[in-house]
C-alpha cells in the first residue's frame, strides 16, 4: 500500500485497487482530485475504487445531528 497526493501518482500498474479521498470546497471536490479523475479515468475503470469525501461541519456541531449520522 502506498499513500500519495494525487499530483504525485505516475501510474497505477501493480495496484489491485485504489482508494481516493478528497475534501469539499464550496460544495465541489478539490480541483486536484477532479483533474486526477479526468486524467486517470481509463485506468480507474479497470480497478475497484473506493472514495471518501469530507466536508465542513457546523461549528458548534449539533449533538442530535451527530447522534443520527
């Protein structure tokens, strides 16, 4: 397993699966991730892919909302 920023990925040969994570900025995925997905689309189509996306939370957070999450 390797952990790399998407800007440092040179290829996906030798990997069985890919896990991608990004943050939301103004309701959109980070620009580097969107660029990566466009450039690497064909490679990603041939592998299992898992995604996680993190967005902002309210401050202070709502305890009821967190309990029901």
